[in-house]
């Protein structure tokens, strides 16, 4: 990999950082991490404002084909994610922009592309993913929610769970069993539908810190036009695999660690305990130095995956490695921060809260990246099977 950015890339990177830095100055008081957008109305409005700002600059359609209004390439998309991650800026619908748009371009009909891509690029439509079910999480192909075709419609019934932002979304995408007696992996259909359709019920699944991010979605005879299929009927599993193969550098997650590390170092330089700054304590310095090395390694891994994909190489094993390494490193960084800060790190909604209580929030929510986007156990299987060629257990 060539670690040197071109002059044009350096120029774009500077613009991404400048815009995100300006947006960072407008962050609402209650905004503590991207997931705040699903909990507080003012944070949701901030997210929508950022999305509109990015949309007018064409940044929500980076790396799209020009015929669909796209510009730039994968590396531009990664540099944009780097700037957003560093400044902790929302504004990019992870489901619409990050997942569905590239899936439509790879597997959708022209009719579906023309209908749904413009709303994603303009930030007019927010999306959610109806994927997991109570008894079908890691083994998604074992789902039981059905989509039975009747003429020009599908009738959806069943339950979906762990649906991030479903209470805010305008539309949803997901897979459903369309051939109940069909063979596994050839009995699912990938469909898009309006979350305000009759028969859709959304119920909250609050975090242990009472944040409302996740939901359960119940489908009772929900009618979906057959034209909203992505891919072929009964071949939705192929579309699921297409969706899993897009930009997966996790650069925004990694840059969140970079920014968190900088803030923690600043705190240690400014905070005294026993007559000297925390930064002068040998144990603290050792902790921070070790974490700094690991965070830089994570950033290099993220750039490596981005470089592979920009050259048309999937890097499936490497993408899985970044996800495992970065998510578990986030847990280590939060644990170290809470140890260094002591009781002050556990305070929120108080003048004594350190950095607006962001570390308290991180401590109670840092398990999420380890489970979401494919659990780290699943990612390790990907590394062992596809990267190292190890046999599957019988």
C-alpha cells in the first residue's frame, strides 16, 4: 500500500475536515456520541441538518456511478468518514447511504434505483434495517418472518428485533421468507417498504442506560408492492451477501478512538492529583502509550482495507480484522479512561461530569460495536475460514 495521498486527495481531506470542524461547533448540549440522535429530538435535528449540509455538497453519494449523481471514489468516502469520525459528526444514514444505496446499484432494477437513490442522496428519506429476529441473529438465514406474494403485492408477517433507529426511519429494507417450503438460502426475498404502512408496529428496546436506539418491529399483514423487490424473488440471500461486501474500513470508528485518545491525553495533562498532573504518573503514561500504539495500528489497518477496496480487492478477512480490533480496542480505551478518571468518569448530567459525561456513556455502550455489524465471534470465523483456510468444526 502507498500511504501517500495525492494532492487532490489532500485537498479533499482538508475540505472534509473543515466542514466537520465547523459542524462540531454546533453540536447540541445533549449530544454524546452518534447514537444520541435516536434519543433526543435536538440531536436528531442536528443529524438532519448535517445530512442536508453533506447532501448539498454531494458527499452522501461519494463513489456512486456518475449516472446516479455520484462523484469521487472509495478513498474519498474513507477520507470523509475519517473527518466525521474525528469530529464525531452524524449526518450520514448508515443504513440508507452506507448499506442500501450500494446494494441497489449492484442488485436493484433500474426502476428501483430511480425511485429510491435520489431520496438517499438528498437526505430526504431515512432508512432502517429489518434484519435480525428473536431466534435468527447470527444465523440470519433461519429467519421466520414471511413475505407471501399475492398478485402484485407481498403480505408481510412476523417480528424483527434489534432494529436501530426504526422509530425514526421513513423506510425499511430487510429479508423475509417468501417460500416457506423452499431450500435454505433460496427461500428469502429482499424488500423495501414504508415504515408508516398499515400493520407496522415499532416498540422500543432501551439500553441499560435507558437510551432508546434499538427497537422491535412487528409486521401484521403489511402490504408491500412487488416492484419493491431488490434482486430476484426467493434469492434475497444473494442480495444479503452483496450488501455485506461494501466499504468496510470502519474508519469512522477508528477515528473516534483517535479523538477519544486525544481528549484523554488532554485531560491527563490538565488534571492534577497528589500535587502533580496525571500525565506525570508512570502507570498512566504506560497505559496511554500502549493504547496510542494500538490505535495507530487500527488506523493503518483501516487504510489498508480502504486501499484494497479502491483497487477492487474485497479484503474480507482484513475488514473483519479491523472490526474486531477496533471494537475491542474501544472497550480497552474506555476501561482505561474510567480507571484514570476514577469516580469523576462515572458522572453525567452534572457540573462535575468529565467531557460532558461522554466516558460514562461510552462505558455503558461500548459493548454494542462488539455485537453489532456481525458479532466478533462471527468475524473471527470469517478470518479463520476465508483468511487462514482453517476447517469448519463439524
